[in-house]
C-alpha cells in the first residue's frame, strides 16, 4: 500500500468540500432538542426485528459505492439504505438547508470543511468510539476539538488519464513538464485528434487543473509552505501570488486546447469522449475507471500527474476522501452506528474500495494494490505529492473553490482575465471570513 501524505500538512487533503442530501426515514422530520446530545447513541432506533430505513446522501453516483451497499444489505439485513445522489453543485446548499431545519440524511457524506462547519452548528454525532481503528493521517482531517465527527473514506486523487493507443499511434509520450504537455496538445491537434476532454460545465475541472500547475510552481516552494493556512485566515491573497502560475496555465486556453464549447459539456459527456477515443486525455480519478472500461472494455490507458516548468515527480490533486458522518438528530442512530461500524472494518473498506480502486484506506492494517492504470503516477505517490490547496482554507472552502472555478469559466468564455479571477476569489474569501467572525 502506498501511504498518501501531503508534503507539509499534519492533515492531508480533502476530497471535494461537498456534502449530500436527503432526510431520515420519517420524511425528513425529526424532533431536535434545543441543546441536543450529539453522541451517536442519542436517538432511539426502531424496535428489534423491524426493518429500519436510513438515508445516505453522497455527491457521487450510486455505482461508486455499489459494493459497499451490497455488503450492508448482506451483513445488516434489518437495515435498508435509501441512497440519494445529489449533484456536486447543489450538494452543500441542500444539505445545509435540511440540517438547519433539523432533518437531513441519516448518514451524511462530507469533506473536511463541511465537517468542521456542521460540527460547529451541532449537526454531527460524535464518532470517537471508532477513531482508534484509523490512522492519524485519516482522522486528523475529520477531528474537531479532539472529537471524530466523520469516518475517513478511501483516499482520492486526480490526474490526467491518457489513451495509450492514441499516443502510440502518433509516437507520443507522456509529458514531464507543463511545456511538454502544451506541445503534446499541439501535436494531437495537428493530427486531427481532440487533445483533451473537459467537462467545463462544472466549475471543478479547471479549478483542479489550474491548482495542479500552481502546486508545482508556487505552493511546493519552501517559502510558501504556510500560504494556504494563511489564506484561510485572510492573511494573504491569491492576487499577487498566483498570477504567474495561473497565467502559465491559461496558455491551455490561449492556444485553443481548452475551448468555449467545453462550457456546455458535463462530466458524463467528457467521460464518454475519452472512453470512446474521441479525445486523447481526460482529467479525472479512480472513481471513473470502472465507467470508462464499461464504455470501452478494450481501452488501454494510464495516468500522468500535473507538472510545472521543471522536471520532477509532479503533483496530484487529492488526499483523504469523503467522510461519513452521522446526523446528530437521526431517529435511527443505532442503525446508523451499525452501518458506520461495518464501514470501519477491513471488509467494509474493501467493499468501498472495489468501486474506487486506486485509492487507499486509512483503516489500520488495511492495504490495497495499485491498479496498473496508475503506473504513471507511482513516482508522484512515492514523493508524497498528493495535495488539495483548499483543505486549509477553513469551513468556507467549498464556496471559495466554487467561486474560483466559476471565475475560470468566465476566463474560458473570454469574459475575464487572470487578475480578475484571483481578485474575485479573494473578495469571496474576505466576505466569508467576515461573515464567519
């Protein structure tokens, strides 16, 4: 097993700071006391022998947890999981609204910023009884004031998939620098091949892609090791610091490799373009591998990381993945704890990993082999270069990265420039920090 680690952080990285929606088994209604006990055993469950329905919400589709859901059904036959998938863009708003109303899903998928925020508002149960099963690297990002508020899931990472057959056909090799990546795009374009699929209808792909370059050019420098923590506290700005890196990244737009029409393409369409050979590259992670192979069982692919100006191991966006939290106001707390207890076993981790191969578990004593499709990023893992900058940006990170990503959509659409993108994001950060004082 490869041990993921962020280079400077005591806590590694977040999956996207998104959260899921739904309600408990009683149409979303619950009787929340004014000062509720947020321990996981605070609420009664259904009488013994009765079928208990609990709702689990996540921003990834059901196929990404199908093996885990099958295991729960097998091991806990008296518990029925009602799975609710909610699109990333709406996830936080829906969950936050439901939890504020005293309802929400029984099991809430969270990222570290959302976990911190929801715990502060009293929405999450204390899961500290399960903490000792996991490594500190996993629990650190989901612990608040010494209390574990979510179980760390399988780690995640995101790089750039490439079609090995297309590369071989035109005598191309994976790049080792960003300049080589630009040339690779140009060579593919000249050969009539779409260089890269991009679902830019979502704010995420360009947000992550640009940060991949900035991690190489700026954040990995020793002088900037505390930049993200300072940014999360409002002590510095992106404007004046990220400009050079973002200008360099924007060459993908200026040279016509990322195009305006991509603003109308969603994740599934981009996946289809790559899987069917219509595009040579696509930025994504292990969760997409099964779907790619379902569309094209014979595809030969690998991955390379995000690179900067100098040769090196590169960087991947990623870190500790989704956290599974328990709604402090669930009417079926005992059933919720049974499910979370199962997830916190080697068998539960293996089931979750089955649909997310390429990630690793933070459960002590559990390791998985890296699929061959990720051979190209082994050096990156060995260097510990897996990181997501927004993990240190505080409880408002979800809103900040969304506004940053949307500003990049404006840039792609020709309605903004690099400086404006950074200033807009800084204004969002300052406003949210002021609101949260």
